C-alpha cells in the first residue's frame, strides 16, 4: 500500500469536522429550545397556581383547560427535544470517531468500512435529530394556535358582555 500524504489525510478529516461543527450548532440551538420549553412550563405552572387561588371554579374552566393542554404540549416538546439532543450528541461522537478512524486508517491502513460506517451512522443520527426537531416545532406552532384561539374567544366574549 502506497503511503498516504499528510495533506490527503487532513483533507479527508475536514468533512467530519464540518459535520461536527454543524451538529454542534444544532446542539446549541436545541439546548436553547429546551430551555424555552422549561421556562414556558414554569410560567404556566405559576399562572395555573395563581388562577386556582384567585378565581372560582366556574371562571377558571376554560383557562385551566388551555393551561393543561399547553402543559401536555410542552411535555411532548420536551421529550422530542431531549431525544433530538441525544441524537445530536451521538452524531457528534460518531463524527469525532470517524475523524479519528480516518487518521488511524492513514497511519495503519485498513479500517475503511468501519470509518464509512461510523460516518454514515453519524449522518443518520443528524437526520433523525432534524426530524425530531421538525415534529417539536409543529407541536409548538399548534400550541400557539390554541392559545391565540383562546385569546380571540375570550376577547370576543368580553366584547359581548360589555
């Protein structure tokens, strides 16, 4: 087997590095999404507690139902974001492993199928996390529509009473 030029090894290692960077940025934005889900959940829980203290049961039923629905959606979102983060971290590990295998393959030879498999597995994990984040975003938009619909219904009801 002819020796591999160091420049060729570095060039081959660039692809996983770009994918590592992409997965890292997605991990950062996904962590921010999870933080927003947690913050929104805490806000709704405080609102629910305040609602229970300050109003009668008949006054709270519609708002309470909305809050419970929102909390259900936030729970589903949190699970999806957590699964996406796990998949992103796994893709990062696989891309780093691919990069190391490329270096080892250049020095020791062989390892081609293992290197290819690790890179493909990392790409599949990146794809899976993207699909999970699409599902999470759809839930977020649906919950937002529900909240906007509630506000519109309440504002129309208030106009009719006034």
